[in-house]
């Protein structure tokens, strides 16, 4: 009876995770819709050779790696910091208010967030109004390619930091209170308690979430970047997911886009395996 409770999950994974894997074979075919998988001609590694010879792909790959790296460097630590700060608030009413305040952006779609960002950074938006008061020239941020990556990363941090902090707050709630009481008796201040008790206790949670994040390093998400793209920022904002949409969905080159998707998965698996091994050796924590 107990094992039967896992049956819906097993069926879900078989139907929506393992069976679709069979479709990856079209990465090695010249897939034609009318012929299907079984009658389309095999082309070996030709699709992979094509994407690496295609001039735009290297620029797309570079943009994806840079934005992913920025999100990892600035976005990943943000919920940890927020959770630690929220944990130190003792006035519960104020704490609940702040938690709700930080959770809310997660429920906004990227379309709404993009609209807000475009309005804030427009010629007559708040940012340029402040610049005008300070005597500076206005800047059309959304049409400047040099600001695109920063805007994408900052909007992702604003939307997801509060929601991601929930996991860390739950982990902090599981820390034995007697550790803090003993530290207080020894004269440790709040900073010392955070450094010596809170953060070391969070390491297993941090490592698991970091490994899950690194496994999807090249998968930024189509919607987030696509809603911010303009013709002026396409050179620095076009990533693999938007490239796949343009080539696959609009261009009808399904084999090419499947080859790109397979490339993303292989890179993600290599990174996950490497960092999991490194984590096991250095911290004793890992996914397996």
C-alpha cells in the first residue's frame, strides 16, 4: 500500500520524462514531419557540426554563459543573505510583512515584470527622472546592449530571491536553538552566531541547491530573456533558448534545435557530475 503511493510519480516520470527522451534521435536525422522518426534519413553528427559552424551560435553560446555566470554569482547568494537577515528579525508582524513583500514578485509573470522594467527605465521613467533632477542626460537603457545582461540578472534576482529564501528559512528553523543559547552564554554576538552556527548549518542545503542550479547552467529560460529583447539588444541578449525558438519553432529546423537541446543537456550533466564529485570530496555533501 505504501509503495503504491509512489505509482503516480513513477507514471508521471515515465510519460513526461523518459518517453520524450526517445525523440532525441531526431538530432541525428534530417527530420521531416511527413516521414516521421522512422522514415527520416539519418545524418550522423551533421546537425552538431552545422550548429558549431554557424557564426551566430558562438555569440549565442557566449551570451548564455555570461548571463548564467552572472546569475550564479549574484543571484544564488541573494536568497541565502535574505533568509539570514529575515531570521534575525524578532518582531513577527514586521517579519511576516517583509516575507510577503519579498514573495510577491514570484507570482508576477515575466510579461508583467518586463512591462514594469520598460516603464521604470523609459525616457520619462523614474530612473531617468532622477537623472534629470541631478542634471544628467537621460539614457534609453532598454535600447543599449551594454545594459541588457545587468537588467536581466537584476530582474531575475528581484523576482526569485524571496521565493528561493523559503527553503533556507526552513533549513534555519531546523537548527538546534541550544546552539545559539550556548553561543550567547559564551558571549558570541549576532555576527559570530551567523558565521559560526547559521551558515555552517546551511551548507548541506546550499550545496544541494547549487548542484541543482549548475545542472541547468545553460538553460536560462526562454520567457525571461525573450520579453526583454529588442532589435538593438539582440546581439548581447540572444541566448540558446531564444535561438532555439527562432530556428526551431519559426524556422522549422527541428533536428538542429534538438541537437542544441541535447548539447545543453550533455553540458549540464558534465557540470553536475563534476561539481557533485567536487562537493563530495570537499564538504562530504552531494546529490549521490
